[in-house]
C-alpha cells in the first residue's frame, strides 16, 4: 500500500522540478530547503519507495553515484558534463528507435542514450 506523506511528496516534487537527474544527496539538499528537518536516511527510503512504485527511475553514469529522475514513461537522452559531472535530460530526437539491434531472442523494453562533453557553465 502506497503511503502519501509530506516528505515523500516533497521528494517527488524536487525530482520532477529538477529537469535533470539528481543524486540522492542533491535531492536531500533541495528537499531540506523546504523541510530542514528531513534526514538523509528518510530521503533514501522515499527514493527507494518511489522507484518501487515506478514514479522515479535511476540513471547510471559510470563511475558516479546513481541519479534519479521522474519516470514520465519516455525514453531518455542524457548529456554528461565531464567537467562538473552533472547529468542533464535532453529532448529525445531518436524517434524511439534504439541505436542498435538487440540480438535474436532479446526483447527491447527501452533504451538510454548518453552524450558526453562540457555544459555551458563549464565551457
């Protein structure tokens, strides 16, 4: 049964409004501006619950902590800044066509495209 709590709603709001995938620490820091008493363990618990409820999804960036973004049902294209290590969600221009064919017997259920470079703040 899904519990509807102020802290859970705040964490989901932070993730939805971020416009980019956030680490748990970034989520916690942003949530703490509205709710200073929220603990990091509480943040992790709510992220886990939101992921189990398919409201948020994890974004993996090799060598970095996991990041989370709102699960809007769309395939994602991300840009990873190699200077500041932030990830940014970009408009998907792939027309929902995977960039490679899956081997015989595999069923593609989604895909992720990752671009690398330097963001405008780091140029």
